[in-house]
């Protein structure tokens, strides 16, 4: 070895008093693919510089040559913890553009599915906050109920994680008896589990010490940063898309919007827990409403929109119109009306918006996803500045950052 | 607060400068000249009655057929108190896509503008940190512009055994 070997250090790195730490992009504690270059003074964060885009897949570009129904699979991969909400949001956007009116039963079934996915989304987020504070038990314990939710998805659409659930105008098939039985089982058993989960954390001394006062953001800053969803509500602003711009007949339901006061990690945790209770109540109400449909009405699971809703296979073989529509839909040869539409839904972590511009072609001219994660993650440096590194990890989890949604 | 009221307020303030009024699917839409974008956003933000203080979304679009004003920036604003949404658009030539940044009003516009710059190359004047956000920094084009068509799915000149083409 030559003793004249020199390592070229960056300018000014000898006299520097802070440490640069590269956290991510594949660090186990970030629970997703994103990088943070942190400037540390001891264990305190002086500066954080987040980098995103590691799993950018150009969905907005891909969507520009796909017929509407094929874009559903892209939305699955945004926030993959609550894919059905994204699917429903996309169907609602298309229905708004095409002027398709969905029957009430479809709306209620959608509410059931969307609230189930909200529960599974919040469940993951909150239990991961538990993992990051050192309590693995909660995570493992609630996982079997997320599994049950996934089994319900499976009964409804056949898949579990990236669901591609539903069609423009409704669902691809009616809910089976098994789906309703599983739903009943979930409604019966889950409240007890949620109670236990909360008693494990909510008043736990260690958990409270770790989460209270850390990662806080004021309501004013949160609004200015474009926060939505549980993170905004934890800061004390009761903005909820389900209330402000009701979709899928949310106006028929009775539910509350929980808000926090300080916008810290603890409040976010509590708000998500309370939202799970509200979702359970919404599912119960929706299930009651669904059960109230009798006779022929109980078999309605899609709108009457033959131009956009795939006909039944047996009709394709026997009926001329069905064959034509089947061909046109599958080949993506249906012209979309000219228009410009913005539709948003309350996703697992905020307002998930779809901005769709159509020039009358067969694919959208322009499609933009408003991804709540991407918008609020930019506040991360401001939130963690001056705090401890270990708190920043909890903040990252408690903001519910989903790399798939951030990068689109 | 009705769309008509917002329209009158804006017209009283800016007069003929605003154009292409519309209400697609109930959302008030207006096009502003690109040099007036900040003035309009500021007015919408500061006016105690309008109070559009929440920037829901900021994105771009490329219209190659609009010669001389190919690129577009679209703002979705929300008044959370009266619960009214509106859309503000502007067009800018692709040759000189300079638009004033909205980061002074909305901190959340920072990354959304970076994203718009990344995909459409719109140069936000005064932006504190205008770098690419989702694509790699070495990239020298703006991929969501229409001059980059997606690959023709029926092409046969590629030999790619791995993916069966």
C-alpha cells in the first residue's frame, strides 16, 4: 500500500461540526423506498433533505394511452395499503365524466369496501408506529384482521393487495354470501381487537413519552402545506372530503370527524384510532342499508351503462348489442366525451384527487393524480427540525408515507 | 358563495384580462394571463370573502395544438370555510415557459411546482429550489410533453426474449 493514498473529502468537511447521515432509500426503518440525507448535531436533526422518486413509474404518462378501465390497475399501485379506495375514486371520476349514475346499493357496497380499506390502512399505519416505538405485539396481533379484510376483498374481486376492484358503474359481480359472512365476522370480532390494541398503546407511558410533542405541526402550517386527511385533522382542522364533497352517498350516513389539537405523533395516532371506530360504524350502517334491499333490488350491483360496463359473458354469445359493447370496451374503442373533471375521495391518508382532461379520444388526454402523501411529505424537514433522530423515524411512520403513492 | 359571485368579483378586479370562463362539472374555471397568475392567486387568497387559502393541486399540461401557448399550469383552489372549489389555468409558450412561483403563498406548492417542472419544464420564477423531484437529475428532457409518445405496442423490431416481444 502506498502511503501517499489520499481520499478526496468534500470541501469544508474537516472543520464541520455536524454529521451527515444517509437514511434510506432502503433502510428498514423507513418502511418504504425514500431517502433522507440528515444533518445531525449529536442526535438532533439540523437539516433534513428528503429525496423521492425511487419507484416512480410514470403512471400519468402510461394513462395517456390506456382506455379508462385499464387505468384502474394503475390506481391500485398508488396507496397500496388501501387500493380499493383508489379504485373507487377512479371509477367515480370516470362516472362523473361519463355521466353514469350509480344505484344506491352500489354506493353502499362501495362505502363498505372503502371503509374496510380505510381500516386496513390506518391499522398498518398505527401498528407500524407501535413497531417504531418498540412494541411489535400490536402489529402482529392486528395483522390477522387485516388478513380478514383481504379475504373479504378476495371474495368480492378475487385479489388481495392490488385489487383492481369494481368497474365503471359498479362491481364486476354481486357480493357473495361468503363475503357478507366474512364481513359479519369482522364486525363481530374486530371491535374487541381494536379495544385491546388501543389499551396496549393509548395510555401506555412509554408510548406517550415517545409520541407526545414529537413531530408536531400547527394547523396553520399544515393547511399551508396542503395537508389533508388524518394528518390535517390531528392538527385540529375538520376537513374531510366525505363531508365536504360527499361522493358515493356518504351524505346518507351518520358519522363524526375526529380532530386532534396539537398535530403531533400522538394526536395522529389517536385520530386514526377514532377513525377506525367511525369506519366500523359506517360499515354497520351501510350493511344495514344493503340488507334492506329486497327482491330484484338486492341483485343490483352495477349501473345500467352498457357502453362502459362490460356485459355478462353469456349475453356476449347470444346478444348482438352485448357482443358489440364487449368488443368495444375490451379493445378500448369507446370514445370518451370531451371534458375536464376533478373528483376527489378521502383516501387512507388524505384527499386523493383525480384531474382528468379528455379531448374526445379513447384515452385521457391528461390525467393527474393528486397524491396526498407527495404533498405533505415536503413538510417533513420542517417537522423534524430540531428533534431527535429516533423521533423522526416515528414521525415518518405516523405521517403514513406510502412510497407508491408519493412517486406515482 | 356562488360561482357567479366569484366571477363578478374577479371581473371587477381584473376586468378583461381573465378569459375562457367556464363551469365544467360545476367547478368554476378561468384562464389568467401568465404574468398575472400571482396577482390573481393573491387576490383570491387575501380577499376576506373569497378566501381561497387551500391549494388542493397544482399541475401542468401540454397542448401542442395551441401554438404559442403550448404549456399550461392548472391550480385547483379550495375555500374550506364556504366549501367552494375553483380552477385557475394559465398558458405559456413552450419556447419560454416562465411562470411566477406560488411558493410564497402556499408552502405546499414547492414540490408540486418541482413536479410540474420535472415533467413539463415549466420554469417557476422565484422558486426556492427548482430541481427535478421524481426523475433523475441527469435527465435532459421533460417526459410528459406530448412530443414523447409512448412506445407503439405493436412494434416488432425489438428482440426482447425476456418479456416475450
